[in-house]
C-alpha cells in the first residue's frame, strides 16, 4: 500500500515528529484502527443481543439514570 499526496505528507511529518519510520507508524495506525473497529463491532453485537433479550432502557429511563446516580 502506498499513501499519496497530502496523506503521505501528513504521515511523513507525524512520523518525523515521533522519531519513527513512516512505514512503522502506518502499521501501528492501521493495527489500532482494526482493533478499535473489532471492539466497536463486538459492542454493537452485544447491544443487539441485549436488545433481543429485552435488556434495554426506554428513552425516559436513560435520562433518569444520571439523576439517580447524582442523588445518592
């Protein structure tokens, strides 16, 4: 993979600021991106499963939770 134009300049600049090789920085950034994406997808799936089990809050209940927390 090869970044071009403005993106390549940003990558090179950021890598230089960190004292790193641009290829290594790109590897790290992509790795973190895909790890975060996997965590997000898992959270969405867990939320969908909870919803199917009836484990969800109505809109009004969501607003009440912080208030109950602050009152204790």
